[in-house]
């Protein structure tokens, strides 16, 4: 190979023309968020989740003076006395299946969707570094998970306020705290549920790097959540229960005790962090070495 | 089988003298997990400023090679240098200078063409976001998609999709363009436009590597050619040389009475494969004789003179240089459009 005898100034100008510019990561992230949050399918999913508190609120509102009133799972029975509980009850109902399903769809689609469309190869030759692309995909999937939880929470709050009014919050122990403190507690519930979804996002992202078939990655992600909760019901497997993805999801109730046990909440979040670390690393190892032949 | 060889590099082909090759691979090999060897020991050399026709039937390893050039697929063995820098290590530095169309265009179906280009540009860390709108418009203009820029990609025809793919490769000035099958799905008019575009890019100083399984479509714009078959590079070099030195034929039209005498004279001149070509176009009373002209054969003018001296009726005499397709068929013994 002959030595390049390009003049030094020309080379400097060339280097500047092809040097990364400031704010590039932010621009890619904004573009990704617009893509994920603007996509019609994802908007429909969010609207679907937002309908849960509306429907639940309407059912409770219409039956409040009948013999059916006051029946149902925990939290649901408290909604008619305080609209704030509509947020908690809706999250409670969405946690076992609807939330994992929605989040599995978005995170399973993250890389596999681009691979299936063929746009992945064009992003990589732009070029976008693979680590950077995975990071952006993870951020967008997390943002969607946050949007999903917030859609339930915000609509639940509004619907609860309109249908039942907001008042001082009666905790699980029977103690009552003022509305302002109650709103903070419910915000804590929402935050905990949101953070509880991060492990599942990481699992979805990993599956998403394994395949060019987005539906496969989505289904596998949802299956992980379902299997985890099934295993969680078998007393014979008690020894592994603390490490399961779903075991601590309902510990958000800790927020509604007079003195929340920080240890319980921390354990739940630590398990999520472990799942994120393991599956995030697997996703990274896979994606940065895989041949892109889609 | 012909060996791959380092092509001679005439001065005219080096638009940027002294600059490293636009594409240089050494022993590039890809063996898939299935054991199939898609690409086998490729030594590809694309000089700067060349329009390099990367030719071969479907399934001959062109696309896998292109994926390795661009860092999408990891070679099992061998090295790749693009514009003098090693791939994939220098991808962040090199690829902004490379525009690519790989195995057909791919965009988000529910976004407009314009929004899709904006998305591609936003992903490029090295472009100026303030000039994005202008560059997107220019790229759309250049491929004739400006009017359809706001249509959703899913509503585009195959040809429009292909044009949008080209537009994405042209969002900024490039030193190297890698265009994999850019004429796929285009009508004859679109194919002409792509040829024109390739020529225009080359005139602007860019190197263009353009692959195709349809030889005739791009043969005319290439300065250099590489021919793949079954994962190997069968031949590469300046196009004129490839077609000049192999498979040159003398074509003789004579009268029916002189066929035997003509063939005898051609054989006597050292052209042992002289034969009557029954399929040749032309009137039945003017049969055609064909004879290969190997390197050690007498020059064509002497062949013609010898035929006349031997009293053979000479209705027409022609020297036919083969098309690339015929070179390919000669090299591989199979048709070009046969997928394996």
C-alpha cells in the first residue's frame, strides 16, 4: 500500500468534516423517542392501558349503590371512598399481564423490529456504533415502559378525581394521612412499579438482539414474565422465589403502610437491578458481535 | 480456473494518485455457522476514482462481501481496508465518508420518505443538524422524489423505494459509494437514471462500487470490473483489458460453397476451433464462420488477407470482442442469470 501523501491542512479539514459533533447522542435519542412514542401501534397500546382506569372507575361508579359494591380484590374496594385509590387499583390489575404484555411488545421490538425492516443495517453503516445504538434502544424502551405506567397513573388520577373525588388517604393499617402526603405515597407506588419493569425491559432487549422476528422476541419476553409468576406460585420452589423477576412486583403496597419498610422496597429494586445487569450485558455481548445479515 | 490477480493500474484509473485504494481486501473469507463458505479468499482491489462493477450471479457472494466491507458481517478470515483504514476498527472514522445501498432499500414503512431521510441523518453523529433540511431536500431532488417526499414509505413503488435508498446514500458528499444492486426494481428509464447518477458521482471524484447480477445494465459505466462466481473472485481489472484479451473472435461471412475451404484456411492459420455458426444472424446464403483468436494467432488483418488469397469468398469480416457476460460464461461455463 502506498503512503498517503495528502497535505496536512487538507487532512485536518477532512478530519473536521467527519468528526463527531456535539449533541449527536441526544439527537439520535430524540429521533428514537419520536419513532417509538409516535408509532401508531405503540400509541394504541398506551391508549389501551389508559382505558383500564377509566373502565374500572366507571364500573365502580355505576355499581356503587348496589349490592355489588365493596366487592373485589384489594385496593379496588377502596376506590369509591377515595379516587386516589383508582391509580393503585388500576396498576394492581395491569401488573400481572397487561403491563408485561405492553412492555414486552415495545422492548422485544427494539432491535428485532429494525432488523426485520432492514433499517438496522442502514443505521449501522451510517455509522452508529453498536454499543451506542443498543444504549439508545434501551433508553427508548425504558421511556416507553415509563409512559405505559404513567398513562395508567395519570388517567387513573384524573378519572378517580372526577368520579370519586380525592381525599385524605386511609393506609393499609387504617391510619389516615392528609391528601398531599397521600399523593406522594401514590407517586411512590407509581415509581416503584415503573422501576419494577426495568428487568423485563432488559430481558426484552436481549431477546430482541437474538432474532430478526420481532413477534418472537415479544412473545418470549411475555413468556418470561408469565413463567416467572407461575414459578412464584409453587411453594416447592420457594428457594428461588426471591430472585424471580416478578416476585417483588406487588411490594409496591409497602408504600401504603404507615412506615414503609425501606428494606423490602430496596430488595425488590435490587432484584430488578440484577436482572438489568445480567440481561443488559447479554444483550450487549450479543449485539456487538452478531453478524447483521438481515 | 483463472487465478485472481493484482490488476495492473493504469495511471488514468487513479483519480487520486498516491491515495490508498478505495477498497482493498486480503484473503477475505466468510464461512457461515452452517459450514457454507459464502466468500472464499477474496483479494479485492478498487482503485480510487474507479467505477467498479462488482458482478456475479445471484448467490455468488457479492452481498456477503459488501456486508463485510461495511462491518455488518465479521469475516472468518482476512482483512478489509476502506479508503486506507482498517474495517471494522475504523468504522466510526471511515463510514461517514461512505454511502451505501445494501441489499435493497429499507426504511420505516409508516414514515414519509422525507422523515425517513431525516431519521438517517439524525443518526449520523458527524453531520450538521442545521443543514439537515436542506440536504434532505437536495437528496430527494437528486433522485427525483421531491414531489413524493411526504408520502409514506409503504405507499412507494419499488422504484421509488430504490430511489429513496440512493437518496439516503447521498445525504452528504461521499468519497466512496457502495451500491448493491441499485437498479433492482427499476424500469429501463430508472436504470438509465441510475447509470447517469453513477457517472455523475464518479465525475465528482467519488469511487463507486456497484454490484449487479445483470451485467448489461452497468457494464457501460464501469471503468473496472470484478467478477464473482461461487464465492471466489474469478477476475478483476480494468474493463477494457478484461474484454480485450480473452475471447476475441474473428467472424467471417462467406458463401455456402466456400464454407469448407474457409474453415480449412482458418485452421491452417492456427485457429483450430474454427467452426460454422448456424445460429448467427444473417441470410441463409451467407453462412457465418467463427474462430477464436488466441494471443499467438496472426492479427486479424492477416487472417482476412489470407482468406482472400486462398480464394474464399469474403462477404464480411469482423472482429468481435466479447461482452462481459460472454467473458463470464467462458470463465465459469455457466450462464450468468443462473442462481445456484
